[in-house]
């Protein structure tokens, strides 16, 4: 059951091509709540006073470096003050995103895709953490169709994005990205299908929190 706040969050972690974005959007639509992914950069910018372009550029630059493979900066809930020389560090930019996610949960229910949200919100009672994966060939095929690209390009794209996400997660959490112990639910989206994954997550939320979607309320 939920605590007295009446708000809950769904934190989705996903491999590239597994359909996580579509599943997240469907959940947000069914519950009538916001979805946060890159939109979180704008909110973190407003909270910190740091230009949104700085967040976006840091987000993009880290995809092109080996920074996350070389070290760890495990999130501890603290933000660095403006007078510090590390105010614009990648770690502090992450910390502000984490701060926003925690504060949002006091104001609204939402879905968050990526951003290590499962780790950031791990001590919050009203959070469902979900890991979405699928066989490699299935994911390659989905990216070929989604982007209109050939198999070698799709393989390169999937491999690079998975490597980045794994490194990002390890760097900020100190945890293994694909460890099922990190999550409430781990789903194979090929085996179940995207629509059925949405339905399963919603049923889990109903059983755990007693919350049903707006669609079912209106039936």
C-alpha cells in the first residue's frame, strides 16, 4: 500500500531497442501523469539556475567519453553550492536531476525513463522500478525499423548506447545495470509484447498500491 502522499513513480531502466520509451509513454498516458526523460534537464536547470544547455551538453558529451568507465561518483543526495569550483561538474548536474525527482514525488505521480531513477528513489516507498530488456536480434530489428537503417548501423547504435547506459549507471550508483536485484520487475519485451508489458506493470501497481488507470476508472 502507498504511504500518505498518494503519489507514486514508475522508474524505467531499459536496454536500447527494448521498447522502454513506448512503454513509459503508454503508462503515463493511461494514468494521466507526466513522463520525465530529457524533460528533466529543463526542471533541473530551473531548480539550479544552471543554463539548460549546460545540462544537455554534459549529457551528450559523456556519451562520447570514457569517463564513466574509469571511475565512480556514487550519488549521496548532496548538491554542490554555486561558490564551489565543482558546481558545473557532471556529478553535480546529476545531483540536481536527482533532487528534482525526489521533490516531484511530493507533488505528483510520474514515470521516469532512465536517469538512474530507480537508485535515486530506492528509499521512497511509492516507487515501482522496472528493467526492460529483450534478445539482441529483436532489439537490432526494432532499431532498423524505427530509424530506417541497415543492420551494421543498428548494431553500432545499440552497442554504443547500451555501453553508455551501463557505464552511466555504474558511475552514479556503484551498481551493476542488469542486476535483477535492483528492480521490482524485470521484463522480456519480446516474449510478452509491449502492450502486455504495460498491462502487467499496471496490474502490479494495482496490487501493490491499489491504484488503477484513468481508463479503467472511466469504464
